């Protein structure tokens, strides 16, 4: 259902934001970092990054990483008006556009926000309309042009409720397990041509799908995971140590 009235959009955004704040704090959050320095809640290395995760898990990221200087790419479709309102309430900046509508302008605005406003970028690369878990090339193009790394965020809940939508949008059960396995920094070469973008698109799609499958299996099993730690919402103080950055080696694959 499309909501045209700005008043209704604000009301719907406020109600959904309230729902997020009611449900998401009940979850048991655990994360297994490849390298904790990639977390946007910390500012250790001053590096900007592009965070990607599948559309069905968007509420995980907007709840846990609110007010962390993130700019989110959202569709120009009317059904994304509520998402923009929610994102703004949770401290995210929004850029409107997609592959089919306003894509070039949106990518330019994302580049501007990274360069001039020093914001991290976040994209659901299978949104706004799918296909589910198929990565669109926009994040690869941005990473190539800006020469900033991509971080793939694999997320999973324990047996969530799912909508009968194109993305099978996941709603976690109250009090259930939520797990995340982020990649390290994934670098792509500068000035990729079309074939190069497609090569890295396929490889990063495989990485994100692999991490998502692993996080979902971890959430469902409830078993311990090597290197796991708890995770809390919002910005945090800097890490007390500088872990050695680890680059995801996908060059030449």
C-alpha cells in the first residue's frame, strides 16, 4: 500500500520506529568480527566504508547502528517514504534513488556525502524490488570510484517470521537470537570497466550470500562461535586497541 500523505508518512514512520524500539532491544545480539575496526560505531582508523546487507534484514542495521554517521540509499518508490522517515528518526541520512529511478543522480549524491560530509554509506544491494539476494552493481561502482572498501554484513535470526514479499522480509521473534558475521574490508580496483564491475559484483554477491547463510545457521543453532562477542546499539567509544587491518583478498579470483 502506497501512502501519499506526508502526514500519514510521518505517522507511519513514527509507529514503525516505535515498533523497532520495542522489539529489537529484546533480541540476543552476538557478532563474530573478521576485524572489529570495520564497525561504524568505532572511529579508530578514520576510514569511510560502504556497508551492504540484504534488504530483508534492514531493521537489524538501522537499529544497531543508528547515529553512526551513515548515509542510506533508499528507493524513489512511494513505499520507501516510510523507510526514509524511520531512517531519519534513527539518525541516518537518506539518498533517494535506485537502479531504475534516479540511479546516476543518487550515486553522485552518495559520493558527495562520503567526500564532503565524511559519511559512511550503506546499501541494500538487492533492493528495492529484487531479485532477492542478487547484488546490483551500484556498490561496486561506488567502491571503485571512491576507493573506499565494502563491508559485507551477513545477518541471521533464529526462525523469524517472514512476509510473503519479494525479499521474504524477516521479523525476528521477541527474545530470539540475532547473529551477524561481517567481512573485513573488501577492496576493488579503481576505474573498473563494465566487465570488471561484473566480475567483482559476482564475487561480492557470493561473499555476502555465504556470510548470510553462515549467520542464519549460527542463529538457528544457538551454538558458540569462535571469536563471538556481544553487540549493543549506537555509537561507542574507540576500541582500546588497534587490531591489524585485514583485507578480503578477492583480486584475481
